[in-house]
C-alpha cells in the first residue's frame, strides 16, 4: 500500500515537502515494527545472531511444546513473558502508523491525488 501512497502523492500538483517526509517516516516506522515482529533478516544474514523477535519467541514455544505433555520450562515461560511485554508497544506503534497513514491519505485525496488501492472511496452526493 505504501508504494501506491507515494505514487499518489507524487501526482499531486502542489505537494508539500512535509507530505513526502511523512511517507518516509511511515515507511521507517513500518520497517521498525516489522523487525520487532519477525526480526532483522539482514543482520542475521551478515552477522549471525540477532535479537529474538516476537515471532521467534512464539515459534520457540510452540515448536518445542507442540508434541509434549510436560510443563513449559523456565526458558519458555520467560520467552512468553518477553513476547507478552513487547507486543502491546508494537501494536500501539502499528495503530499509530495506521492512523498517520489514513490522515495522509485523506489530506492527499483532498488535494486531488488519484485513488489509492485498498482505500475506501469517499462519496459525496451533490444533489
């Protein structure tokens, strides 16, 4: 969706530079949220170990406990608690980015930007 938003912004005749800066800021925020959720694959590829992501923590727990009847170990309980403690902040950041994206879409639409796929159209009956 972000590439469509950027392309639509570029087609606005009197585009304010702050709007492009907002697109860039949203992109960086989404990259950060993605790294929190699934990890930094580039860091892992070039440097080996990276900080464990939320998905990594939950995969560790699920993969290890799926076929066992024993109680979870302290490691799994810590992994769950860390994922639990981190998820709220990540979700809050994602909601903030979503609101900022919608606000930017609204502003661009008022300035005559073309339709952005996935966006609900605004219909004003002039009758």
